[in-house]
């Protein structure tokens, strides 16, 4: 018999797959390249679960040994590659990617596939807020570096160079 927890788990899987598909659909409609579209879709797919875990005080699935982000990444890459490179109709590609996410997550749960602990555990006892603060400081340093160099200045277009 199917329990309420099984139904909630399946609904969570379907919601993650739907958010991943909608994220890549929205990103592919812009001028973002394939890699950028996959990154936008990953953030969209993971964002809801992270918000839920943060608000309920649970440990987020991203720092647990359970496979969570990996199936999303695989499904999104398959979705993007089949629609962009193979030429599969977008609806079919999105359905294939979403089904891949759900299938891999279900297999991972059933077969108890886990991430290696070394990839998950940090070397410090910092809180999540402290870790995010460290990451934000590093990102700010990188942005400051680019602002101090010529790497962020817009490049002249070919037409402007040829006309000049």
C-alpha cells in the first residue's frame, strides 16, 4: 500500500522535474548559451527545495549523502542536448529530461545510491550562514578583480571596428 510519505516524495520529485523543465524552457527562450541555460535551470530546480528546507529547519538535501542535484544535472543536460543538438521537438526533450530526473532519483532512493562523504562534508564546523558569507566574499573579490582589469569592458563590435 502506498503511504502518504510515498505520495509526498513522488510529488516532490515531479515538482523538481517540472521546475527544471520550466527553468530551461525560460532560459532557452533568451540569448543565453546552452551552459547558461542549464545553470539557470539547476538554480530553478534546486531553489524550491532549498527554500523549503531552510524554512522548515531541515538539513538541506544538497549537503546530505542522498543524490539530489546529480539527477537534476543529468536530466537537464540530456534535455538541453536532445533539443539543441539532436533536434528533438522541445516538448519531447523536456518530457525526456523530466522523466530522467524522476527515474534517477527514484532509482537512487530505491538502490540507496549515495554521494561520497568527502564531497559533501566541509572541513570546518561553520554554520550554513557562515559558509554562504565566505562564498559571497569570494565572489565579491572575483568581481572586484574584474572591475580593476579590462576584462569587463565591452568589446567593440566587428561592424564598428571595420567602419572605423
